[in-house]
């Protein structure tokens, strides 16, 4: 399956001209964003909470303390809605009305389950760390059995998903285009670094290659 | 009131040591973030959708097309949960277990109502534009009555809110601190610019001072 199903419920925010349903577009947005916002219902009330995520095939991995109420809720198999958004530019038009932002966003729905087996949990955490900074899992000190026990990892199967994208130039009315007003884009980007050494890191320990690469590539 | 009430329901994600309930901290985070994720319940299902926001005193302003289903849902007075998160740094520890991120996040609850009077709507849109780029409202072409009619603006009263913040250095176990591993922070920042002129903006139109300021100050 390379497309997600288009159903009534995920059309809630999809203006037709900005919607995308192909997996490659959707997954690229999920992978570029480091965190997501998870929505769920508890005692009849809506909750939204930000958390880090990592995608592995058609599942989203979430982790946290075993005591986390969010993870408890998810691992009980309740449906969640997850929102991810990346801001790419402020779009300044000649008219106030046509001001906008360029962005890439994904809304997905799925149900979660706890990853219980120790080796699968370890593998999920490895994937998580490697997606954040490739090379870091082997470089850092591995989890002890006690640490592993204190960490809960939940896998959410991505059942429905859609992306919404606005890109490119502002759009002004024909009659406004010659107004003596500057219209254009102010791109927004994420910058990583420069690195800040922890007090207890000996000054003679070099910054390893894979961390330098992360700073360089963002 | 300078503190929000601490109730059972907004403790869902508040690890005690990271939680803050004072308005100045909470409002600073809301104002720095340009967009939020709104969670609501429709037909018994959780939905989360990203949207731009602007705070004015104890209300959050949201706007969009009159036909928007999200806005329709909010303006009917249903409770929504809003999540805002700003990522400040990747926190690299010597052990995988103590890897983390520095962030500032807010979760708030409120109910919305439509701003109907034309002058109040115009004032809300002015506030919205000015919060995005101070000086832009007067600089750009003002909304026509038809444009104003096509735009819905909703005000969400902030009834409960809490912030959660992680800041500072990684924290490693005493026994790990001398390991020959680099631990520290990789700061994450937003950068704005350089500006990209729209094709239909005459090259002789200078970039105005207030936009240059936005690029400079972020």
C-alpha cells in the first residue's frame, strides 16, 4: 500500500488543493520532524501532548517513563490522533487577506501497543536514538536491564494519514499586484549547534564525527 | 490572577520538577511559538490539527476560512485542548538512557466563541498580523468588507494552562561521568530569512524596515 485511505474523518482539515495522500510525502514529513503532538480522549475530554517520535516502517515509536499516563493510555489500545507540522516560511502578500505561511503537516490516526519483549524494546530504542543522531547508539553507554525496565516503548500503527502542504510564492489578487508593497517569503529554518560541552565532559574528549555531522546537516 | 489552577486534568503530563503554572512563563512560550496544535473531539474521536495563533490577554485568537470545520467546531463552544512546544536543544548524555531534549511546552484548555462584530474582527486580525510581524498591518492593503466576511476569527478563553520546561545540561549517573564519551547540548534555533521577493514584486520596491527587523530578530 503506497497510499493512505481517504475517509471522511481525515478530511477535517484537508483543503483539496493542499492535500497529499502518498506515503513517501507523508513519511518524509514525519521523519524530518523530531516531535509530534498526540491527541487522545480521557474521561470524555480532549488532551494534546507533545512528545518525541521515530518512524519505523508503518509504525510510530513513542517512549517515556513506565509511569507516564500518556503511554498508559496509548498502550491500552485507544485510538489517538497525531499531528506533525513543520513551518517553512512566512508568506507576506500585498494584501493582509492573502498573508499565509508555508508549511508541511501530517495528521494521522492509529492505535498503540506496548513493546514488551526486552530485545524488541532494545531494538526500538536503538532505532529511536539512531533516527535522532545516526551513530549515537553505539557511541553512548548502552541501557542496563534496570534502565530498560524503567522505559516504556509504545508502537502506534499508522492506519490513516494525510499531509497538507503550502509551498511557493504568495498569491495576490490581480488588481493588487502592482501596489508599491513588498511581497515575498521569509524562509524559516532550523539551525543546530554550535555544541555546548557538559561541565563533566573532559575537555580532551573530542566531539565525535557523527555529532559534527548532525550539526552540519541539521 | 497570575497563576493558573492546578487541577487533576492538566497534570496528565506534568512531571512535578518540570511544571510551571505562572502566567508570565506560560504566556512567553505561547507568544514565541507561531503555531499550536488544537485537539478536539468529534463523533467520539480525537482530532489534532495545527494552526497559527496569536494571544491577546487571556485569550487565544485563531482564524481561518468561514467554511473551516475546525473553526465551526470551536465556535460552537466545545472544549479544546491546545498544545504548544518549542524545541531548544538535543541533550546528549554519556548513557543512552539519559538522552533527552530541552524544550518549553504549554498545554491549555479553553472554550471558543466566534468574533462576530465587524470592528472587533478587524481589530483581532490586526492583532494577529502585528504579532506575526509588527508594522505589517498598516503596510499591507487592508481587508475589504468581502474579505472580512470570508474570514472567521475565533477567540478561545484560556481557562487552564500549564507549562513544562526542561533546560540546562545533560544529567548522567555519577559512575558514568568519567566515561570517555562527549556529553553536552546541541542547541536548536529558528532562523528567519534571507527574504525571497515574489515575481510580481517590482525590484525597485525596497524591503521595508519592519520586515528587515523581523529577519534580524527572528
